[in-house]
């Protein structure tokens, strides 16, 4: 039996709602290289904000109803702000990460970006050597592309 998670439900609803080239308001939006570049820039600005300990900057790139999936849980924007954002900033500043290429797909007013990474260093007295995967779902808003969902997963790398 397929269990629909919030991100899957969001993705399916977005795909149905935003047929290629048409927004919810009925305006034509054709995916362009500029859309892909703007989505990639939003993801990059989010990572830069974490690395700079700019929590306000990171939060400004999230939609009000964003969902963050990590470590087997789902957090709302408020929960993320209160609980996990500080640890994500601390980790980004403490552990060097190498991000692989970002792959961007745009479908009307919805886009998703995927990438992988490796992280190696020390965090809170613990050795870190991990491989990670990231999925961000973005929505076109009047303020530009904003992150509507994030899913992070990681595993320990073996030598």
C-alpha cells in the first residue's frame, strides 16, 4: 500500500494544479533558463544563510507553510525555527561539506532541486563522515521562488 507523505501529497497536488505553463491564476508561465537559475540561486542563498548564521535570511526563503523532513520527522516552519534551525546553522559552520551538482526541474509555478553532498569533520565532539541527499520543492511567489518543502537524508560513509 502506498502511504502518502506530506511532501508526496504536496508534489502530487502541485503537479496536478500547476500543469506545465499555467499558474493557479491562469497566467502562462513557461519554464525558462532564468527560472532554473532563479531556483538554483534561491537554494544557494538558503545554504549561504545557514553558513553565515543568518537565521532571518534562511527563514525569509521559506514559505509560511514549509515542511522540513529530516531524521524521520516532519517540522513546520515554527517548529523548525524553534528547534532545528540553530543546529543546522551550527552544523553548516562546523563541518565542511562538498555539494554535488544541483539538478533543477521547473513545472509551471513549482520546481524541485536535488543534490548530494559529502560532509567530513567534527561536530559536538563527534567525528562526521557522511553522504547526504537533499530535495527542495520550491513555489513561485510574488517575492520570487521560495522553498515549500525540504527533505534531507544522510548516511555514514564507510572507508
